[in-house]
C-alpha cells in the first residue's frame, strides 16, 4: 500500500481499541483454541482417503519484505471462510500457505541499507534534507520513493541493534516468514503449515521444482530468446517487473511508430550550426496508415525539446525523456547513452519547413498546438486533420485566430486543408470534421469532447475504414493496410519503432524506468494455440464469482504477449540453461500450488528446506525425471535412490489434491499473476486446469486508503492485538466482497468485541451457570417455539447459499444478524407471555449458530462447541446442519401476525386521538377465514391469464395523431397484461357490486412477487385460530382492552358498527366500541 496523505484528525473520531477485560477474555479463549488445534493437528490434511471428496484452495503467497497487513488479512479471509465452509460440508480441505521472496525488492532494500551504513556510519547520521526545485525534471535523477531504509525499519518497530543484520538479503528470509506464519496462526487461519515454504534457491526443494517447470516450458517452445520491448531500470541495469516497482504496477510497454519529418534548409536559428547534419522531427503515432493525409507538424510552443544523436548519424528532435527511451532501444550512439547537441523550445521551430513521407504536399510546416504533453511520447505530433479531431480543432483555431498566427510567425498560406484518405461508412471521407461538428467542439481546449471524438474516429476508422489513396493501398481495409504501411515506412528508413511505458514506472530503487529493446528470455504468452487453450477453459470449464473477474481475465488474455521472465539482479532461481539469469518473480509463482501437494513430505517442517522431510529425500535427488514421475507418472530411468514407495506416495498426494478448486486473490493480480497462473497450467497441467477464481477489491480503513500518514495503517498483528482474531475477522467479513473497494471500520471491530462477549456471556448463563430458566426438552413446541425453529432453518439454508456464492457479508447477515434477531424476538415473546424458553430449541440454536458462524469466528464457535456444549472433537470437523424442509406455514403465520398486530396498533392509535378520555368498551376482530365466491372467481381468472401477466408483451406502441395541425398527446402503450386485466374486469361483470378490482390488482401484484402460490384458493393457515391463540397480544394493541372478541365470518357474530364485511382472507377488519 502506498501512502495516501490524509490529515490524522480525519480518523480521530474512531474509537480506540477496547482495552477492556472483554477483549482480553476473547483473546485468552483464542490462544487456548489455537493451542488445541495445533496439539491435535486439526488443520492438517492428507490424501489418506482417496474416496473422500477434496477441496483445494490457495492464496497468492505474500512478499516477505515486511509484516503482513490488513490488506492481506482481508483477501485471505475469502479463502479462509470458504475453506472452513467446505470442511463443514464433509470435504477433505487443504489450505496451504507459502512465502514469496523472489525478486528485486528484498535485495534492493538490503543493498540500500548497506550503502547507508557505509556512507553515514553505524548508527547512521543522515544529512538534513536539502530543498529541491520541484519543477526540475531530470530524467536521470533518482526519484525519492520514500525515507532512508534505516528509518523505514525503525518506523516498523525494529530494534536498532538488529537493523544491520538486514543489510544481508538472506536475513530478511530468516526474519519475516516466521513472523508471518505466527501472525496467520494468531489470526486463526485453517492452514496446513507443514506445507509452508519460502521461495528462491535458498530453498533447494523449491528451487529444483522451478527448474523442472522451466525446462518443461522450454521443451514445449513456450520460452524464446530475443530482443523485445520491456520495462527496464537503467539504474538497476535490468528489467523491472511488476513486483520490482514502487509505482506503475501493471504498466506495460506501448509501441508507437516514430515518423521522420526531415527539416528543410535553411534550418531555424537554434539549429543553424547543424546545417551539415540530417535532422528530423520524430513524431510518434499509433496510426502510420494516416500519413497520406499529413498537412503539418505540431509542437508545444513552451515545451522543452532537444536535438539528439542517433545510431545512424541523423539527429532527432524530441523531448529528453523520449531520447532516454530511444537510447535503451538501440537508437543512441551507444546503447543507453544520450547525447544532446542542442536544446530549445518548440516556439523556436515555429514555421520551419519539413519534408513528410507519403503526404501529397512537397513541404509542410511546424505549427503550434497547446494541448501537447511533453510527458508522453516524443512531444512531436504529426497532423492529419481529416481523421484526427484534435488536429482539426487546432487547425481551425489557427485559421480563426490571426493573432495566434502572428504570435508564432505563422503565415496563412502555411495552413493546408484536410486531405481525404479514409472512407468510413458513418462519417464519409472527412471523419474528423464530421465529429467536430457532431460533438459541438469549439476549440482545441475542449479536451473531454475531443477525447470522445478521437475514440470514435479511431475505432470506426480501424474497424470499418477503407483506404482511398493512390497506389497499392487504394481500396484496402485500414486494419489490413496499417501493418503493411508501417513496415514499408520502416524499410524505407522513414520511420522507426518506438516504445515507452504505458504510465510512469518507478523502480523500488527510485529509478524512472524506460522501455528497452533488450536481449532476454521471454514467455510467449499470446501464442495462438496456447492462448486458445486458456480462452476455451475460461469459456467452458471455469467458474468465477463475479462477472467483472471473468471480463478482466478475458481482456488480459487478449492483450498479454511476450513476458520477459529473466533478470540479472535479485533473489530467485537461476534459469537452468542460462545461469547468468534469474527467473523473475511473476514467472516462478504460477504453478507452485502443485509444490504444496508434496512439500510436507520433502521438507522437514522448516521453511527454507534445510532439512529433509518424512520421506528422507534430499534435494539433490530430485532431478527432472523424478518430478516428471510425481506429476506425469512418467517412469524415471534413474530414481536417484528414491524408493518406489516414496515416489508413489508423492504422486498420490498430487493426484488426490490437483487441480486447484479455488484460487483467491486481490483484483490487482488479474492483469498479471492470475492470467499467467492459467497460462502455465495450460502448458504444464492441461488436464488439471484450475476450477475457479475469486477476486476482490482493495480494503480501506475507516473509508480511507490505508496509509501510515493517515494514521489508519494496520498490520495483521496489530489488528489481532487491538481487537482479537474473531472480532477482526467479523469486521472484515462486514467490509465487502465485490471488485469495489471494501471498508474495514475500526468501530465495527470494537463493536464486534462487545457483541461476541455479550453473546458468550448469555450462552454461558444458559449452559454453564444455568441461570436462565428453560422448559423441559420433552415438552411440546408452542407457536413461538415453532417460529424460532423455522427461522433457524431458513438462516441455515440462506447462509449455505451465501457461502457457496462467496458473498460473505450476506453470510454475516443470515448467520449472525438474522439469527440474533430471531433469538431476541423469541426471548421477548417468551418474557412477555411469562413462558420459559424451550431447552431443546435453545440448545439447537446455540449449536447451529456455532457451526454456521464457525468459518467467520472459529475461536468463539470452537469454545461454544467444546467447552460449553461439551461436544467431542473439534467444530472444524462438525457437519453442516441438515434441513429437511422449512415450516413455511409457521413462517407465514408469524409474518401475518406481526403485520396484523402492527395494523391493529396503528388503527387504534389513530382512532384514539378523536376519543380523548373515553375508554374502550369492546373490540371486535373480524376474520374472513375463507374466500367469498367473487374472490374465488377473481383467483380463477388471474390463474387463467397468469402467463400474460407474468410475461407481458407489447401489443400496441404509443401513437401520436394530428388534430387541426397540432399533435395530440401520445396514446398509452398497451401490453398483454393490460388486455388481461380488461378481460378479467369484463368476466367479473356479475360481481361488480362487490367492487372486486382492488382485490384483483392486489393479488396480481402478489402473483408477480410470490408466483402461482399467491392464487391458491386455500388459505395457508387457520387465521381464526391463530388470532384466538394470541389474544393477549391483540389486547395489548388496544390499550390492554379486557374485552376483545375474535369473530369468524363463517359463524355467528355481532356487527354493531357494520365493519365485518370489510374483512378479507388474511386481512382482518376491526371495530372498536367506546364507552358513552
């Protein structure tokens, strides 16, 4: 996470962590439970029962250059919650966890610390920071990406006496991974830590596995060697992959074409001394096919430009940043060397004459454009006003503003009309002018409108455009002509390929990165056959929990191409066939899930693999043939003295656990790791492709990006310390599950501490101290008991659905909030009716909630399960509650009763206002306990026309006619539903005296909401008996009236106020008789 400057005062409203006995009480329980799990090997999983269904879930191993933070905790809870849920379904669940150390960051930090100690002493005394000119933008200048490394480590709580040890990169690998493992254990993660490991060649077992993987990739032709555009750090003298970056993660090389616009003599004054040299303005473009329509060249008048030496004796005019990129692409006098021979502003070249390739004009001129950014491409833009809206807008500005021309010495005759070069169906052969008018663009300053117009022009031109130029390209589709025209210009020496980063990339060493054309080993992602396997898998055999994840995966598969997989600096595994190179960090982390399946048998319970495991296999015995037997079953010619029994045990583990059932990750890894994860499985394990991926957004803390400067940065250990594991997990579960950023609120974590402690206290009162009076287990359920039982069952079913779809915030709603709400209502009802709670039901509630909440709050649930309910074994091995059916009748009765009581209270309160001090003499509640004839007919007709109502189709669209020359109001659109309702009204003609249509409309709406059951002529329960059995509740609605009579319209009854006929089934009417 990068610092996001926010005033500390903004977060001061957050309550401090509960430093009370409540939190300490919960943490004490958590420590005891964690010891119980470890002592009894609860979280360990083996391929012992081949017939038992398995579930294999993994999470990207975090990078070990510091402590785990809340962002790690948030994402990994998705894997953790699902792992525990799947275990409750009776599956054999494996959730392993490794620690990533490959790459440049650790080595860079260690080297930086070493330099600081050498330069500033031990302990170092740093000089005061000098004020710098913020406007200075030297491309060679190191970017300060943070504080001194020594100070960073002090801020992270490290003892000054220990910090010098971190100048050795290996010490980082010894220090942070064990702390991360302990933080995870304290967090209650259900991981099999026997299988944990660190990466790099420090771990010889993992090192051997990665060498095997890369040998297989090379055998298949997936790895090649050659020059490719790549993000490169000149300071580090190596490629800068995503994990090596301080900023710019995800930025990739973007390839342009630089068009050479040669200066004509005489040269402008600032270049007069170079008239013996060939000089060209280097205009970068995405659209070389439009060069037939060039009318001029644009420069930013205030922009700083230079003339730079190239590799063929020509000079290029461009910005310094572009020249630096070009130098690392082989266009400088020496590779990586920038030689500037002149420096000037764009205004110094205004009006200069140029020779442009392919244009019909013998000479074009340099003109001013105010919207050019010198932070992007070369700062030189060639103008094609027929097809580029921004070019057309700037040209119109110059034509309309003589004072602008005069300012820069531009003559009107130097402004040329657009040249038609591409025919586009929607816009003709002048795409840009048409879009200029369409979007009502006024000038080149209308940036947003011009951006929309540009996107429209480029998309339509490329996809539908046809070239209309003289020669071989006339009539050729733009998409076909583009690469041919580009190559023709390059072959004729009139253009060169050029690349630069998509957005600024700063390496962790503080270097502004460039795009280099470098000899390197690269993975050939995007190769058609390989790509097709991945695309087919995503389409046919793959599950995502959010369509946004699938869309982004498909997009990435579409654009991902050659990926440099080698570098010369950092930590990692050496390429087996070219040991001068290390395998970069995103490339050694794609199929390590397969290593998890056997790691516990190879390594002896140590992260670095320094000791052999239970099979006593040494790392040097693991040659490629042995690995191929484990994963492919290919018989090795030499087993290196590994027994057949040991080999078969390793293979059995792999075959049992693979493929990966679920990969959980933050959404930021979709564009690199997750896509490469799929590609590499397609190459190495094509018949064992991953089954699903879940990706989530980032997590904020208290509504703000997590950062130390904002005072809201939380390590996982700090969260465990402040709130305990279960309260932290509870609050993280509340935070969110989608691609949108989630929000962890510290007040919610504090609140969770109170909720969990209060609930435990109540459970202890019920089960331990037995101070809560309960009815005998054998007694029959009364209505309130049945309601709670039914609501428990609903919560179990709904929670299961929510777990399965990985919407954990909804799990918390159904498994905690609604369960607690049901319990609270039950306790309130029993207390009001002076009844004891049913012992069997309360025991069921406690046990069921412990189970269905155990994935989220495992320690609290385990404590209730074992210590309070006295169950044998761990709740981890409990089974998800089986629900045969839901008592819908009881639930409907309960819902009806609550709504009826609410209606009674409101009606009585309204009527009471006009009665002042009068007392209630008697209350009549009238119940229509069956449908009347006209209502039955209405239900019958609704059933007859239900298809037209549920799936309405438009029969007649609105019409507008003219009367006396004026347009009338449009007629209303008519649907099959409208016609059905008219038909029902006509067929109910004999019953119109009962005014049936409001009843019909209400039932129609209920049909849409609840389906056909809404039209059943049978009532779901005995309304009369239900109200009679709850007479005390009804009396309370009428001010505790003593005389309340429930009357059935099918029996005899009194109706002094003539209100009985207002009653309908499930809609009772009331009549209140007041004393005179």
